[in-house]
C-alpha cells in the first residue's frame, strides 16, 4: 500500500508543544473520526450534509496532525459538494487516503515511529 502523505515536521512540532502522548491521543481521535468511510455516493441532500460536516471536521484535524493530502481531499469534497457537483471520484480518492492514514496510525500506535522519523 502507498503510504499516506505525512509531514513529520508537524508531528515533531506538536510533540514539542504538547507531548507525544497527547499527539498520539489526537491520532486516536482522528482514527475514530475516519474509522468509517465517508460514503460512496452523495446524491441525497441529507447524505451530502452529513458528508460535508464530516469532511469539514476531518480537514482541520488532519491538517493539524500532519496529514496534508487527507486534509486537502476533505476540503475538495466539501467545496465540490457546495457547488452541487459530482464527488464520486473525490470520494474514491478520499477512501484510499483514509485507509492509508488508518494504517499509519495503527503502526504508530503499535510503537513504530511515524515515517521519516526513524
């Protein structure tokens, strides 16, 4: 599997500011937020609102924790939905990145250092 886009500099800065243990708790919070997929279709207005709310939350958290691609994809989905355009391809990309991020978080939670921090 291709690793997620991850910025180790952000991770280091956060660890210096709030301790690594707290950053790992933040990783756990992100994991909880993205544990379930975002959906494959967004045709229904209610589903679109739910997806928009979720991607908005995840965009901020992912960016803060050093996952710029996940954050950018979430922002792209949010903006595309606001224009009432099709997001199927973006949701497919988002799903792949979500799985990559979850794998990285699981790896870090098991005691391995984040990428490029060995």
